[in-house]
């Protein structure tokens, strides 16, 4: 029996289904790892791991000066124009060298400050010094990943993602049993090295057909075009992760580190199911939007994406909410304090998913002003409201989540 044409010919569903297989395997492994970490290092350990993951995400932006989405866009546009690709990668190389050197210097020289700021002690100085050495690997890994996404090679992308994740997981387990939380943090830090080795093994030959290394020179032909992506990446990636770091620190100081662990745990669950969307946006949406130059065609494509993925994600999120208590017991035993966070996280993620489709049009067409204004408003609200509600939460009289609003307006609770 043949599949209907809509299903058999729908590239969105093909990528989503292949991505789903990889992510399902990742989720199964992740459940085991997160449960192991929750039992072994507890809420405080989970919060510390969250700090490191946010820092690593910030480095993916600073180490390449935010050129990842630019690489995807221009590889998608010029994948058959080798001379133009050489100009692009020559400029990207300059950005990569500069971004890596600056990031490494700041990390190494500021190791003591960052350790005190993020962890409240000097015990983690070593991790920042280690990351300073690994920064170039993060940068090269990010650029090559952009090439894979730009040519929409979703089969190799899936293979790279799966192999990298499994090897990184093995490193985390070895680190945990060998050196406890310190070993886990080191394993997370060296993950980009593992990813780069896998990329070279799986994608090395294909990469050579797109990037002629002998023709690369240190020029800045694409400087202005790539700087637009630098600004957008700074706002969307660097600022977002900085805000998450700051909020986690604030929760620790204003409430306690256990609550910071609960928030880190719920955001980790969120990032795991949102990976389904991230892969689709990187492999399909951004390259597709970059190649569309007609308003009607764009509207048609947006409608196609919405009708294909939104119902699937809505059903998945409803299922996550229904099974939330089972998820907590399976992944994070005794983290019962995170249960009330599910409905707010899921609602926010669904709205964010809807917005991300349109936001990728800003990236694809280099609509810098629209993207930056939208992101700053969004992040500003997130940051300010989080600070206000966290501080007011300590003064609530009951468990009603709307009491903070009553405090803001009337400085009292009306529930009783």
C-alpha cells in the first residue's frame, strides 16, 4: 500500500520522521543519564551542570562571532558556486580565528572571576581554563555543522548527531564514576572535541567538495553580510544563555539551590523535546526560506510548516503534561518540586515554536532590525519579569501562581 502523495512527498515530514528516530534514541539514553545524575549529584549538581551548558552555548556564538546561521544561508544559496563559497569561507575563517582568540583569552584570564560569579567559589577555575583550550574546536565544529545544514544533508546530520551524542554520553558516565560532578563537567567541556572528530569522520570527504581549503585566504569579502548574523546571534544565543545563567543564580540566592535545580531540570526536559523542532529549522526551514524570493511562496511554505508540525507538537506536549508525574519519577526521582512548572513551560514552548517559524524568515533574509528588536523585547520581558516574580515569590501567602500579580498591583494576596 502506497502512502498518500502528501505524506510520501513531504520533505518536512521526511526530515521530522528521521529526526524523530534519532531523538527518540537520544531521549531514551538521556532518561538514563539524567536519572543517574539526579540520584548521584542531586539538585545542586543539576544546577551546576546547567550553568556549564549555558556557558557552552554562549561559546558556540562567540567563538565564531555568530556566523553559524550565515554559513547555513550562504551555503544553501551558493552550494553550486565554488568560487563564491571560497570567498564566504575565507571571511568565516577570519571571524573564527578572531572569535576563538578573544573567547579563549577572556576565559583563561577571567577564570577566577567566572568561577566565583557562576558557582560562588574558586573550585571551578580549572573548567574555564580547559574551555579556553577547547574554544577553537567549538568554533570549527560549529562552522562545519553549518555546512551540513546548509546543504540539507539530513541523513548525515542525523548520523552525526546520534554518534556524537552516544560518545559524549559515554564520556559523561566515565567522568561521573571516576570523578563525580567534576568529571561530568569535564566531559561536557570536551564534548565539542568528540563532535568534531565525528564530523570529520562522517562528513570529511563531502566537506572537501564544498570547501577548497587550498583556495582560502584571509579576506573580508563577506564581512558586512556576516556581521549582521553576528549581531543576531549575540542577541538570540549569547544574551539568552546569559539571562538563563543570571536567573539560575538569582533563584539560588533568592530562594535556594534546590529550586534552581528544579528549574534547570524542567528546562532540560524542554530542550530535549524542542530538539525535534531545532533540527527541522536548521536543516529545512532556514535553507528553504533563504531560497524563497516570492511573498506568496513564503506564505504557502509557512502554512505548510504550520499544518505539518504544529498538530504533532501540540499532541506531544499534551502527552508530556499528562505524564508529567511519571516523567519526574522516571527521570528525576524526588524532584517533585518541579511538577507545577510543567504547564507554564509547555505553554511557553508552544508559543515559542509558533514564533520561531517566522523568526527564521528574519534570519534567512537578514532582516537584522526586525530580528533584533523582536528578540530584545522578548528577552527583556523574560529577564525583567523573572526577576520581579522570583523576588515576589518569596513573599507569597499561598501557592497561587497569580499572587505575584496581586503583590505588584496591591502589595497583598486576596486568595484568603
